[in-house]
C-alpha cells in the first residue's frame, strides 16, 4: 500500500511542478514584456526631456540686475558719491564704538543704526 501511495504522491508532485513551471514561464514572458515597455517609456521620456531642454534654451527669461550694477547706476548715472556715503556711515564716533565694543553688533550713527558682523556693516536700520 505504501508503494501505491508513493506513486500517487509522486504523480501529484510532478503535476504541481509542471503547473508551477508553466506559471513561471508565463511570468517570465510578462516580465520581459514589461521590461520592453519600460525601456520604450524611458526612451520616449528622454526624447521629451531633450526637446524640453532645447526649447527652454530659447525661452525669454526675465531680466535681472545685480546689486553691483545698481550701485554703479547710483554712482555713475545718478551721480551720487559712494565714497561720501561711506564716510557718512563710517564716522569717527562709529570707529570709537567698535574699538571699545567690538566689531559685531548694532551701533547708533547720527539718526540711524548700523548692524555689523566682524567689522563689516551688513545693514542699516532706522
């Protein structure tokens, strides 16, 4: 009876193995198809990105102006003396305060304050 049971079990296992091999082959084919579709999609996306980059090169961008250019405009077109501004801000009184209190902080100068970090004036406030 055991021999008969073993033959039946063997046939069942061989049948299950054959079924699983068939499913595996179907899945392999699906994976190959998906990989081909993915490759095609990646290729199409790259073409579109290249076209976007090409078109963006011709896109009109907003014109910007640097702070340096603004300063030169103030100096050269409006004829405002930048050196005079510096001497109005960096007064002898400010130099004395910095020598006593250090090169970082907020210091009064006439009717405004200067904010300084490491002896560099970073902004001016009222």
